[in-house]
C-alpha cells in the first residue's frame, strides 16, 4: 500500500487542509513526530486509514488543534493554561528525556544541571572549567517555538522575567538549529559543541552526557532519577472526529504503547 505519511517542514498551517474521507491530520512537535510517524504507519496498515503527520513545532501544533486546522496537535512541552480552550483536551501518550549531547571526541562525561545551565547562560565559556580541554564551548540551542527548547528552558531555569513577561536566558551567542536533526549534525561535526535533543533521537553520531552522575536512560527517567524529562502530549477536541478518536485509541492501546517503547520512549500505559 502506498504510504501517504509525510514529515513536512512547514512552519505553520494557515488554512484548514482538504481532508479525504478516512484521513487523520496530525501536526506539531518535531520530537513527537518522530514516534508519531511510526505509530501512523502501523495504524495505516491495520486500520486502512490515511494519517498525515506534519512537523510544525509544538506551539503551532497546539494552535492547530485549538482552531481545528488539525484533528490532532502534538506538543513536547507542558501546555499552558492560556493555550487551551473549553473545547480542547490534552492526552499524555509517552514520556521522553532531553539529552545534553556532545561530540563523541569530547572527553567530558558528566555535568551537573547547574553547570549545564551556566553554559547555556554564557557564564561558563570554556570546556576547561568543567574538566575538558581548554577550548571555547560552542552552545547550540533549538529555535523559538520549539517544545524541546521550552521544556529545556523550564527545567533548567533558563528563563527570566522582563516587564512581567518570561523571556529566554540562553546566551544570544548560541547557534540555533531547527529540529533534532540539525542539532545532531552541528554537534556531530564540532568537537567543542554542546546541544540538547530528544533522548529518543540520540544515536551513534554523538554522545549523551550523564547529568548529576545519572545516565540519560529510559529506566532512570521512569524511576525519576534523571531529571531532564518531559511529556509527549497530543491535543484533541473534547468530542474528537471519529478518525482522530480511532487513531488515539490505537496509540494508547497495548500495541501502540509497545511501539512507543520500541522507539526509545517511555510508555504511559
């Protein structure tokens, strides 16, 4: 059967798409999209329904679910109260760690949360200050609107209040990468870079640091020992379209949650 799943890189949805009968439309977090595409492919093969997954970022996915341009929105950060309305609900489908990742040639194996925060604030500027070589630290962050960035800033206390509004405290000299893939590419090609990515996206191209002496692993996240972790959330209408409801039922089923675990995330069922 021809696949119709596509990971689109549009930054937002301007108008509601034309939806074929039986199609499920999903948009939002690039991190959640990684596992959502696998879930969608399996669901397509069994339910014979099309699932279209668009990677647009958490903030855009929340808006799309709220205004109805997508049946399902995806977020990799906690949803703020003012982002919901009376007709929208959120469902946690998995949990994921955020890995602080470095180049495989970097000798540093462990950092504390405080050290990572100071690196991202620009207060620690050289690897020699944390046990590495005497080389400037290349700080790499995600783009504004990224759920991974929002969760990372919240957990690592990388926000400050200006005129009553929360703004980022990440150093303005940080390089910005759109999506886990770009962060991985930058860090894998620069021995002095540090970035943060979804733990489920870590591969052999780079290395996840231990944080406060704790390995970034599913078991440590589930036990609450690894602290840099966040939920994977989908948002739907309180009375979802039958197509969307069927897909969510599959995600939360034993088969769906087994796929979540196989893809390196933590199941919630």
